[in-house]
C-alpha cells in the first residue's frame, strides 16, 4: 500500500507529502475525525513513507524495500502502536514511549508512535504525554488518533499539528467496496449511503439483518400516517432503545429523504441510494416540498445529536416522529 491506495483524504495526503518534500516533518500530529474513515491507515502509511528507503525520490512508499515490508508485516522495530488496556491508556504506556525515545532508531530514520483512541488516556497518561510533547526529539514522531479531540487537554492539542478528517463521500466508500470487496455496485452504493462516510461502518453494515432492518424501516415509514397519533407512536417505538440500532435507523431515514430531494430535482433513479425503493421515493418526492424534505433531514440530525447526549430516547424519538413531514 502507498498514499495512492488510500481512499479519500487527498488534502491530508498533500500536506504530508509537502512536509516530506520540504523536509519539514513535524514531531507530533493529531489525526481526528469519525471512526473508521482511515485515520490509522494513513498514520501507518505516513510512518512507512518516513522510513522508506526510496521516499526521498517519490515522497511515497515503494512497498518493496526492507523497511516497507517490515512495516506491512507489523514487525518493524521502530514503529509502535499504543492502544487502551481495558478502558484507558495508562501512564505506563506513555512511560514506555518516553523510554524508547531516549534511544536512536534501531533501523529507520524516525521512530514513529501511533496512539490509537488517544482520548482514552487517563489524566496521568495525558500529563506524561504533555511533558514529552514539550521536549520534542527530531528522531521521533508521535501521531495521536482520535474521534473525540474535544476530550483531549487543549495543551496537548496546541502542541500537535492537527489534521481533521472529514467523513468520506458516498462515492469514495462505494469505490472501496466495489474495488476491494468485489461488491455489486447497487449494494455498494446502498451501504455507502448508510455508512455516514465511514468505510468501517459500511463493512459492519454488510449483513443480512441490517439489510432487512432497512427494508422494515422504509416499509414502516411508507405506512405511517401523519394524521394518526398511534401510527406515529408505533413509528417512534420501532427504533427501540439501543443507541447503535437507533443510529442505523437515522442513517436509513436520512438516505431516504436525501433520495427524495435528489429525485424531486432530477427525476433520475440512477442517482438514488435506495434504488430498489424508487417508487416509494418518487411518491415521497411528489407529496413533499423541497423545504419539507430538508426540514425532515434536519429533524433526524437533531434527534441523532440529542440521542448522543444520552437524553431520554423515547421522548426524542416521539418528538421527531410527530414533527416529521410524511
């Protein structure tokens, strides 16, 4: 794998390649963004490029030199992955980093430490890491990876080059599923649309029960009547109390309303995520205005934010159901 094999994140790759070309690689980076979008994959690739024997020529990894091969096999002596033990990353893990930093790299140009889910550092570990960031070493690179940068101390964030990773586009996720997983195009587009911009989430959704859940969700949405309170309550209760399932349901609703808006403007079935439900999408687009569809999307997104804050799930779902334009 090389930078060319990374799906999406072109801006971040350009920044890293420029730093390599100008010999201005930083000593600490913070990669932040939603889970499973390729942050850790890019961190590993950056570690490979930094140590590749041919990177000075191509500003990328060759994939064939001894350093690249060892990193691919996860047995390079200068590349370290730090993860939580249980719920936390503890101070001993950071002390191990500090001890390793006192030595020169064994084989590579730079020793690279990738701290995955850096937000799981306990207070002692974060304080110890801060001291390390305050006394940088040219022979070492720290890469913090997290989906929750706002939980990290501001003093740590300020000492890292912060690179934000946006959710991937539907086309990018679908391209990965088609090229890497040999998935049929229609299914790839469906899962990409439900993934929220996360390749990992798309792979997780590639299950028969998830597909069945989408079918039931859209069927219930089609049969829910705005004029019947009991129908609306049944719609709200369908999503249950499990936060993960509720999130999946919300993603399904958003793709449905997104499709309705696209169809309303284009009348093109080929541009729909839910192409197998095009007749329902067309009927939804016909009876709702563009403003009402946008309002529905906003209501679903607001409900999702509220659920994440651990507010009463039933009340949130019922409020959303009664406000939706159907």
